[in-house]
């Protein structure tokens, strides 16, 4: 799954450029029945990436760094509202997974047993959204806002068969900027589908180590009301 999120990001940007420059695409799409409603609920599922999460000092306590992986599946729920006076602009409030890095191996201490490490992030985001209706139910989406990310780091192992939990380096909430870009297709005034890439900010978690960056590429179902 290496580079999956980067590929999705570049594909979305390329598709956006193509759609803006090609009105013929919009002409071929079926028209949306009725006006677009002001509010919607969005359920998104996709792939998250915690860039540089594997820089945690705790991984030095696992032989070979614990075979760390920073990709994981994630779910997010969102409420989206478009302003009645300016329907191309709106606000979105969302909550869900932001990232989950894991590692496992053998604890380096004498008598050390199997060890597991995890850095999980969840949180809220509030975004100002912008929608450009290409035509025929197809739209280009953009968003920018703030995210409140809660990080929970765990380390579990055993010494001579006695289990223990290590002291986490990270167990806190932090705020950062977030932005996203995507495309949406409205089947009718009730249902749409969405594909998007979101960057949930950069965080200094491990002192001089590189900042942890949270990203998510997802597809979602949009229920309008």
C-alpha cells in the first residue's frame, strides 16, 4: 500500500484540472433532479497515514524497530451545511479516525517477550467548504479549517513472563490546520458519493524528530436533507 495516499492525492488534483478545463465532460452528465439541499450527513471510509509516527523513541525498545507500519484503514462521520445565501460555500463538522501506526517485535530488555506499540489519533475537525458545480451532478470540493487531534500511544510487553505497560511518550490533544480536496457526484437530490484527500496537520510529538503528519484518502456516501 506504499504511496497509495500520494497517488490518490495527485489523481484528484489531476481530475480537478481536467474537469475545469473540459466543459464537454459536464455536458455529457445527467442533470440533478431539483435543487441541491442545504444539509447532508457524510460517512467516509479510507486509508490513513501517520507520516513519521515511527520516529517514536519507544520503538528503540523493540528489536529492529518493530517492523513499524503507518498505514491503516479509517472511518469518519461529518455534518455538512451549505449557506442558503451562498450555496457554493458552507461549513463541515467531522469526527473520526486520523491515523493509526503500529509495530510489534521482541522487547530488548533481558528476558523480554513479545512487544506491541501503537500510536492512534482521533479527533474533530471544523472546515470552511467550497463547492464548484461543474455540471450534470459533478462538483469539485475544497475545504480548509482546524482539527483537534487526540493522540494515544501504548507500549505493551513482558519481562520473564510478567506483563507490563510502558510509559507513553505521547498522550495528549493538539490543534492544527487542516485542508482537503475532492470530487462529488450527485445521483439525485437525496444521495451522492464523494472521493477526497485530506491533510489533518503537522504535530511536534517527539522533540527533535520530524513532525508527525496525518493524511487520509477516502470515499464516502452523502445523504442530503
